[in-house]
């Protein structure tokens, strides 16, 4: 090897070493979505945990869902949106999905998740543990489902038959719809904490990627 070629090789060697230490992802978009959902799980559970057990079913008015219902609603909706995404079967409407889908995780009670309702009469500590477990399980379902995707899968699913309120959604749309819906209900739950004089978990600290 001549002197010029040798010097060129030596000059490139540090760059090669540096580049070998930079992580590479074959599916960077999915990897980022997974990271976001893991943070969302941590933050949402922290908001739930901030409410004392005895106030779990607090609601500002009789026409609103309880604090607990918001978290059950979050879990159920994420379970259904991502379930629709990964299930090879299709569902023409909400009732076809409710009665025919196998992806649903069992809820603590058959509580109404769209109108004001209450959990079964139990010790407050037990009810809080049941709500927390359900929420955690539904998040794990979402995350494990995302881990099976690649970036190319995100643009698929547009023409798959779905309930009317999800018509025209790609797989990515379903994932982002779940995330924005979670934020919507979690923010209401944070308002409930404020009404009780409770400082909610900090947003920025819990959502740093």
C-alpha cells in the first residue's frame, strides 16, 4: 500500500468507528411511535395514581363521566382502535366490533364507558387497582401490536372496512387517533384533579422522548 493510500485509510478510520456507534433503525417511524406510547403509558398511569382511592369516582356533575371512567374509556378505545388495525377481520359498525372481535381485553366491570356510570361496590383500593391494571394491559396491547409493524405498514389499511367513525383511516391514522383521544380524556381527568386541589404530574417531565 502506498503512503497516500495509507494516510487516507488512517484518516477515515475514526469516522468509521464513530458511525459504527450511531444506532440505526430499520423502522424509525415505528420506533418513535413505540417510544411515544411508552411515555404515554407512564404519564397516564401517573395521572390516575394522583387521585386518592376514595375519590376515584369523583365527577364534577351528574352528566359527566367519573374520573375512573375516563381511564377505562381510554383503555377501551385504544384497545379497539389498535385491535381494528391488527385484526384480519373487518367490522362494519361499532356493534359488530363489540359482539364479534376477539381482541378485547376484559374490563373490570361491564361499566358504561360513554355515559355516567359507577364501578361495582368494592373497597376503593381494589377498584383503583383494577382500573390501573386494565389501563396498563391495554397500553401493553397497543405497544406489543406496534412492535410487530414496519414503517411500510403505516400507510396501509385505508380501504379496510371499519366502523363509520374510523372510515378512511390508515394504520397510522388509527395510531395517531388513539394518541390524540388519550390526550383529550387525560386532560379532563387532570381538570378533575385540579378541582380536588391536587397537583397533577408535570407534563414536560413525563413526555420527554
